[in-house]
C-alpha cells in the first residue's frame, strides 16, 4: 500500500487553515500524515496548531510560500512517504479529491507521476486553465500555453498537462528523487513554474484530474497589473525563469514587452490619481526587479 502525506503551507489565515485541515482529515481515501508548515504566523495559528495532536507541525521563518513548499516537501520525503500532496492554506479539497486522483490514475495504469486536481473558485464559474505546452520562444504569450480546462474533457478522466500551481499537486516519490525539492529562493510566484519545468524536463507525466475538486476560498483576483510588494517578485522571478529555461532572446524580449506594459500601467494609475508623486518610486521598483532578474539575484 502506498503511503501518502499532505503538506499545507500557512501564514496568518487561521480560519482558512482550519477548513483545509478538516477537509484533509475527512478524505474518503485516508491520509497517512498531514504536515503543516507554519511560516511564523502571528494570528493565533501557532496556538491552535499546538492543540492538534494528529498534525506534524513545523514552524519556521516566513520565507514565503517557496520556503514553505521546500520545507514541507523535504520533511515528507525524508520521512519516506510514497506520495506527497501539496497545497496552500486557502484551498479546501472535497472529501473525495484524493480518492478521485488515485482511482483515475489507476485506470490509466498509474502512468502519471504528478496528479493535479481541478481548482474551483467558491464565488465564480470561471475555469482554471492548465498549460499543456511550455513557451520559451514567444514573448507575447505566457510561459505555459495551449490551456486545458475542465470543460475540455469529454470521456477522459485525466488529461496530460505540463504546468501546475502549488495548489493541490501530488508528487510521486520518484519525481522528487530525480528532480529534487522546490526552490526556496523564489519567495513567492514562479516557484511552481520552475518546478513544473523541471518535472517536464525530467520526463515525468503530469495528469489533470477533472473529477478531483479543490475549492479556492479567496476571491477571484482582479485582472490587470497591481503595483504592490508582490510586483517585485513577479518581475524578477519571471526573468529568472526565462533565463533558466529559455534563451537570451526570450529573456530580453519578454522582459521588455511586459515591463513597458507595467510602466504604462503606472502612468495610467498616476493619471487616475491625478498625481505623479509615487511614479518615480514605482518605476524604480520595476527597474530594481528587472536588474535583479538579469543578475539572477535569488536570495540564499
């Protein structure tokens, strides 16, 4: 019998974490262990976790989701589990989610070494798209293209994809043996893209399971460019991804195209606010992120 551990990374979202843990405890296919990586939460999460005797809790510095996924993957792998199921604290798998992934893979002779459930927004009918091909040649398209949605299924239970988020993927031990752990240096954003590309390059197959449902319990994000603290990591990490898996052309051209758009968005934001007081600060932040990306400035 294959052993399965779930890994949940959390930071200051206690109510969401509780729902996620309860859903994992009640899976119709019983988990062998649940690991919780607490990125130094300050909202009562630590106190609650201290009362939960069935959880493997690891508290660490807040190194973003990337450090959390790295640590959780490493802890579960070193404990010898055959499959490791990873997620953020803001998702809630239906109680049949794990069973559906395993049974669907079994019907395909267990040919998939990574299984991805279908995420559903709790407040929206919009479908998540999972890329079925990597793009490191066309700067006007994202890194993962030819998306597959749940509505694209006909009679299939699994469709092959290449790109997955760190919200629900389950990895065979063989994947981690060959590919290694998630890269903790990204902090947030693109750590999952990096791992997806590494899994693809290593020759493993990723299966998107339509009947395995996981609810995303935060609001559908607004479209467009946000000027906030996450923008630095988005710009820097995208350039680093192109440097790792693409070539000089895609790296330079995608950085130029995407960041000219961002500067334009900052201009529009300033016009809307009727002040350019923050314009130098925002443009400087974009410039720093671009520079650090081309310098491969990932913090150790």
